C-alpha cells in the first residue's frame, strides 16, 4: 500500500517539519467505511483522524497543504532577495518589500504615524464635495468605502465589457461593508458577531486616539451606515444574475440621477479616462448612497471613512492595533486561534500586490516545460471528451448544439504563468516603509486598471498569480487558466498512475471547462459576450436539470442550522458534477487505448483510484465559525459535499465499488 507523500518544510521553528499526506495515498482512506454509504470518509477517513487544524489556520486540507509548501518556496525566494547584494530590479523590489514587513522594530516605533496623512483625508470632510473627493482618494489606494470592487486591493472593477468583450469598461458595484456579507448585519444568526464587531470598532477608535465619547459616537455612526448599506445590498445569490447586474448608463445620466454624490467629480478625482458610459451593477444601491450623502451628518460619514482607513491599514501597524484587528477579524469572526507567523503574512501581502514580480521568480525555480507539456496533453484529451459529449447530447437541439460547439472551438487555455510578466519598475519600495509600500503598489495596480478603461482588452493578461493554488474560467475571455501553483501533488503527480491524475488535475481541468456551460457561463457566446444564444426549449431543459442540482445541494447542511444555498453554489456544483463525468470518461478512453494500464494498484482498479483521487483533493477540516462564514458567502459547496456528491451521482459509481446500480436519479447537467 502506498504511503503518504511527506514533504519537508525545512523550518522547524515555523511549522511541522513534514506535511502529512500531501499527495494521493490509499493510507489516507478508512476502508472500514462502506464507500456506498459515506464515500468522503472512505476516501479521507484516516487522514481526518491523523490531522487537526493548526492553531494559525481556520481550515486545513489539500489546498492549504500545497499553499503552505508554496509559501515556504516564496519565503526562500524573498529571503534571498533581501540578503543578496547583486540583485535584479525585480529581486530588489521583492526583497525590500519583504524586509519592510519583517522590520517590526521600525513598525513598533512608528506607531500611527504611517497612516496619519490618510486619516486626515477622512477627518477633513466638511461637505458633500469633500466626501466625494475623499471617497475617490481612498478608492485610489485600495480602501473600499461606499462602492465595491473585485477584491480588497482593487476597489474599482475595470474589466471587459460583458456585452462587448474586446473593450475594458468601468464597473460600479455595491460595497462598503466591513463584515463578510449583508447577512451579518441583518440575520439574527449573526447577532453575537455583530455585537462583537460593534465593540471592536469602538476599541479601534480608542486605539487611534479618540476619547471615550468620540469613540462611542463613531462606533454608532459606522454601524448605522453599514447597516443601511447592507439593507440596500443584493444577496450573493442575486448577484449571480448576469443580466440584472449589467446596467449600462451614460456618464451624463449617472450624474443626473445622483445629485448628492457627484459622480462627475468622483470620476475626475479618480482620473478615469473620458468615457461615454459606465456599467452599474446595482442601481438601487447607488441611489441609497446618494440619499445617504444628503441625509447623514457629514461628521458621521467622516467617522465611517476614518473607520475604513483604520481597518484597512490595521494589520500592517504596531502590535497593539494589529493584535486587536486579529482578535476580531480572525479569532472571533472565523475562529483562528493564533496569528500566522509574520513571514507568512508578508508572503501573502507581496503575492497580493506585486504578485507577478514574485511569481516570475517562483516559476524560474518551480515550474518546468515538461510539466506544461504533460498538462497540455491531458487538457487536449479532456477537451476532446467534452466536445464529443456536446455532439452526442440527446436533449439539446441541433441549432443550439451548433452554437455550443462553436463556442467550445474558441476555448483558450493558459498554463503556468503569463507570457510576459507585469513591469513594476515604477513602484517605489522602501525597506523601512511598509504602509507606503502597500499604498504605492496598490495605487500602481489601480492606476493601471483605471487607465485602460475604454481601451482594447489584453487577452494575455492573467487574473491569478503563478503560485496560486487555484484555477479559473474567464467568461469574457472564453478561457480556462491554470497557475503553476496548482500543478503539483495532490492535483498532479507525474510519478503516479494516470487514474490518479485524471481524478485530480483532470477533474480540475474538466471543472473549469464545464464553467463555460454552467448557469452563468452558458450565457456568454463564443466571443465572450453576454448574449442569449440558446433556443428556448433547450434553455428550459437546461434550467430543469440545473434546478435539480440546486435542490440536491440546497438540502444539505454545512454545520447545524446553516444550509447550503443551492442558488449561490449553482455554478460550482454544476461544474463539479460535470468534472467527474467528463474526466472519468477521459480515463475510460485512455484505458481502452492503453489496456496494459488496466490493472490494480494497491488493491484498487483504475476506476476506483480515479474516484478516490477526486475525493482526496477535497479532504479537509474547517472551524465552525469559518464554516458559517463560508456557507454564507462562498459560491462553492463545503468540501465534504464537493468530495462526495459528484462521485455518488456518477452513473458508474456503485458498480465501480462492487455495489448494485442505484435506482435513484443521478443528478447532473453535463
């Protein structure tokens, strides 16, 4: 029987010296469990018994384990960059950034000085024009206030126009919340968390020098404003409606409709190029913000903006402030017991802000042409299977099928890393100024994104950094993308049998391909434009199958009292179910071509090892608080469902494990 792959982390002070069971291994299984009754435990039971969540993590599983190894690889790179005397510009940038994060002596001595000028922006608002200027200025640094964006570092969405995918457009979306979701403000299930958050806001205002009365007034202002923003926000499931969230409006109309929040001034201050239109995601949210500027006292809005500055910079300040930020946002909110080692936080920040610089150094050492070649072979194999499945699909009409095949023929794939890495030569980095480094690197990225609005889309751009343990489908680009970071065990291992790799990275490839035809991806045509190309009868059949997927997952719980949202997780669930069917068929075809491979290894057939491999990549443990957060905001189902429902809904699952074919309906779309 194969033993787990154990990989040295080479640093006993910071972590276990070995990562247990990183790769696929039958010793991770619990063979006392009946696979037909509890496949997830059967595939992962022994690993689950052996492991526990580290104190500095909120979850632990295959993704965490691989990311941990990537972090150590990045740490090694950054430390060498920091110490080396003969450095390239990229090495200097990364090394100095790393040093600024690790220099706790300078950070402790500086206290609040690094953020004083940014707080002044929020403190100085006296009227509505001041508010708009302040919001734009803070947005340009990555500090989200009223309007939302792609993630915590990029407050504006500059992305391809969903109905004209060749041009970048500016998107204005709902945002402004500090807690993970509107539910945390409005749902009684989160009452205790909201009370803790309220106390935390007040403590932070005290730590930033406010007196008791001022801190209490500021706390109330922040909670009142964020609660109103939550009420005006759409739910996560509603945000999946592509058409409803696409509201193209001229800049003139945007300005006319909002007399209190001067969008003309906002766009000018943010230095958005002169454009004819913007795309508003949720018009009712912008309307509420506009009324808020008129109804709320300016000092209340000032307190809210001050809070956004405090909260954004807190993790990068002295221990008293950073510790309080950790206490609420990690300990209380998601159940993390201990703070991660400082070097890990440094790696995460640098990867988030100048990730292609660091990534270029990573792929030099950790990604090979042979790995790319192996990926390309499997990718073409799985694409061929999906193409034939489309051609043979019994429920789709010839007209719609023709368009589906046209779309699939234009699919593109990116593997490993960008052809050309981003140039960060204009980013000023000082090894003694962590906050300034954060501001400079984030301003650079936001400026880069905003300046491209109205210009032609760069088809070669990547949305993830090379070390990322993930993959994605980009509907506007009609492309699937696999960073180097995920093309490693347990997802891909050139030393193991093909069945394991088909169930691992093969399943990931098939998952991303299927996203092109899930409940959202299917709405985009062959050129990546949001456009209905479906015949109504076919769409009805698709929706009927998708509805069954929603009901299946929506009947399951993550933790007691917290059910999976079948609509929110619809796309990922369709992709998971499709992934297992497509990758399994690819393995079957592969075995027919190579019958010599059709033999047992460690007592298991190739088909069994395929299902076990898929189940194995979803092994994991999650703290209860984090599980509640994820089931509220995450479009992915919990790991135990991802690892079990797709296999048991495969038509050949029972017979693969020696059981009778189930009479229950096998749920799936593709």
